[in-house]
C-alpha cells in the first residue's frame, strides 16, 4: 500500500506530463485539460492510493433511453472509464479509477483513461467499439498470464477453461466472479440479476439505479447484455494485458463491494410496482 502523499506526488508528476493544463484546486486535487484532436477538461484527485479522473458527459437531453444506452456502452470505453449519474440525477458524468502502482504503470493507465474520456464525450449515438488505437495497442501487447496473476493475488480460484477462471467473492450468496482474457486485456465480471428482457419498467429502474450507485463505487462498471430473451445486469472491471497483481486484487475487491451494495436493491427494483415508484421519484422520462 502506497502512502497517500507518495501516491499524490506520483499522480501529480504523471498528470503534469499528460496534460496541457493543470491547476491545483485543493490538496491532492487538480483541474486539468488535455489535447488529443480535441480539448477535454477533467478533474483529478487522489484518495487511498487511487487516482480518480472525472469529466462531464454532454448529452442532448437525459432520459431513460439515454441511461440504458450509457449502461449498455459502459463496457466499450477505454481505460475503465464509465458513465455514472451525478448527485442531482440529471446529468451523466465520466469517471475512471486508477490504482497507483508506479510511474510507468500510471502513465499507461492515464493515457488509456483519457482515450476513454474522449470516446465518452463524442456524440452519444456514435459510441461503439473501442477506438482502433486501443485495439491495435491491445493486439500488440503480450497476453496476460492469468494463472501467474491470480497466484500472486490473495484470492482462491479454479480454472474453467484455458485463460478463464472463477473466483469466489467475499460476499455471501454471490456467484463466482469470472476472469478471462479478451482482445483488450483482462476482464473480471460478476452477474447481479437477470430478467425477461420484455419487462421494460423493472429493467429501466435497475439501469437508473446502477448508474446512480456507480458514482460511489471504484473500478467496477455496471453494464447489461441481452441474451436468449433475458437482460443480464452485472459489474465488470477491464484491465490491460499488462495488469499487475495489485490491480487484480483491487478489481476483485471492487466487484465484491459492488455486489454487496447493489444486488439486493437491484432484485427489489425488478418488481414492476416498486420500479414505477422509483422511476417516478427520480423523474426519469422514457425517451425514444
């Protein structure tokens, strides 16, 4: 565990190299701007060994369909960047949490996160697969050696298939987290709830809840997928192929905490009447 002041010094050093503008706003907090074909402004802060980047996500009008799209596309943004609802519940923000290990690791992760913020700030309808630069970088990276990474961690695991493992999370009744390599690096995920994809009211309520809850979570990105007539909600963490054991430990802790905080509430919101009350209180419009 790095001391907070040491982590803050590392973060300030790397941000100074990655940003075109950087201004201290409070102890271990900065207002930053970077340029990569377009200018993007973001806030950065250090807490408990993590560097958090936060930026606005301009929308043409926030409604239920927009929130569904944000949750669906949470898995496509580079560098672990995710959409979250701001405290007012009226705006989306982009967040990234980065474990601070050393200068080289942090510089790489900041560059990936800035790419994700660029992606997230484009026109919402244009969001899709990760940018070509990220895919090319992933393809040129050595594949992660999951057995070695997990052996260095403090988690028990079982092998399900080549480069695919199951890990027991530290939460009663939670399903095992799945860890596998993909074209971008290492993906860790846990399923939260699933329901018939035609039950729109409950599904919309869960989407809104998870985007709101994600504001107070680290690393874990809420998302959903549709498969065999069901909508499956869960959390996942994407790490680059160069991930180290500390990042895997933090990712599994993040999934455990996300499941503990959100599983019961998400299951309750699948009830249609409860979902109706929740969405009404949030004043979320349906949208197209």
